[in-house]
């Protein structure tokens, strides 16, 4: 069985290297939407295909997780070959200072949160759209793209993100991919949480809003609590929960885990604050 998986991974790796590197035109081989059966391997590893596209062309990069992979450079990784045409937008990750078209990491194994810096290269001023193919990625994790320059967060499970290049050339520090366990999945920070009807979350610039139906807090005095954690698990705010609208000031441009305790029930959600 081990020999079979080794052979299988090597075969897929060769095909992914062909797909992720050196796209110079629109064709059936360069699209992130490719659904070849050779790439369907959710039973072996968790894979994210990131695609960048402008009005001329598109390119992809691959991030994937498997138990035998290393977070450092290894045989599961493939260095990026940059395109010659300036019209092609490019997207890649990095290991140290090396640009990677395919980047393998150790297995997720229930980790609460992982971040992956994402680099882009633009040589013309043309709007670009970033999207993700998650057909071979676990549904236990949210996949959120952060544009640090604009303070924007986009859930790539449900949306794509369009940006305008602010400078030409390589931008290593603008984008980050945040992988965090979904609210209904137990995490190392908050365990065994289920969403409670009657509790709603929203955000505004620098502000978290938690609305709690009065029926959940029917008795006298405070019976609930709101705790806010950063993505590293450190508690930022803890305060009694009141029926109606609870507003909490928070630093913008970050993602928080919000826990609401009402009686014996806990509800949690990840919220991006602009």
C-alpha cells in the first residue's frame, strides 16, 4: 500500500507541476477548474488550487497537505518558472526566498489555524481576480484570503476576490491565505461548539456586533458571556452578554474567534473586522 501511495503521489506531482508552471496562454491545461480524475485525491491529501486571472490570461498555484510532507522544501515541492509574457498575472507561494508553483505542507491534523503568505506578480496595470478550487480540500476549514493593503477579507469557499495592482513586479507582503477550522468544528481554542439559534454576528469598521434574542436571557441579571480571541488563541475581550445588541470595539484588519456562552450552551464564529 505504501508503494502504491508513493507511486500515486509522484504521478500526481508530475501532472501538477505541468499545470502550475509556465502557463503562456489560455488553454484547457492551465485552468484551476480542471477536474481530471488524476487530480481527485481527497482520500490522500488536502489540496488547494489558487487561480489568478486578468483580461488576458490566467495562472494557478497549488498548496497541499499530507502526513509525510515537510513544511520545509522537499520532493513534494516544485519551484516556479516565471512567464516571459508581461500580460500573464502570476501567483505563487514561497519557501524561504524561493518561489514555489507547488508547495506541500505537513498534514492539517485538526490544527486550529494556519496562515500561508501568497505572492503575486503583475507587470501591467490590469484588474486581477483570485479564486480557489477546493474540490480536493477538506470542508472542515474556512479558506479566507486577506488583502493586507486594503484590509479586505474574502471567503474563497463562496466568493472570488478582484484587486488592482498598486505596483508592478512581485508583491510578497500583500496577500495571506488564512485556514481556520469552521465554527461548527471543535478546535484547540474552543471545544465542541454548536451554533445557537437566536445569536447573530456582524461587524463594521473596528466594531463587532453580537445580537442575542431576549428569550435566551430571560432570567434576572446577566446569564451570558462574550469572549473574543485572536487567531493565536489569546483572549482579547471578555464581558457579560446582554439581550439585544452587544457592541465591542476591536482592532480592524484582523480575524477573531468570538465565543458566546448562554446558560450551558456555547456558540462560536470567526469574524473579520475591517
